[in-house]
């Protein structure tokens, strides 16, 4: 069976907003960041992140945690969510 680590996004600190001084956080999963529209995007190295990317992919800690909690049920590994893999393995052992 696949482990939960294939399905769990992480909330990672990405620095401070230079204007507000607020901490900025990203929802990350296997090299991708969750954007505000719910799509997963490639996370460029810090030197290549533009203002548009920062606005789409960085959030307050509370917002990042909320988005991660929603995303965990949408992440797929080999076309299945964690819940579908669990159902698949349960049906095979029955």
C-alpha cells in the first residue's frame, strides 16, 4: 500500500512580505505549490519568483493551513486519492 506521505501537502514558510512584515507560507507537495485557484504549480527557485507568482502561491499561515486541509482530499497518486487507495486495498482483502 502507498503511504500517506504521497498524499500529504506541507505548509512551509517562504519568507516575509517586505511591505507588511507578515510571514508568508506555501502549500507544497512534491515540488509543486498550491495556487490560489486550486491548481498545483511548479515552485521556481527564490531568485526566479515574480510578484505574480508570489501573489498566487503565498498565503498567511492560517490560509495556507486551511488550503492544505482541503487539498489533502484532492491529491492523487496514480489517478487515485488516498481514500480511493484505501477502498481499493480494502476490497482486495475482503
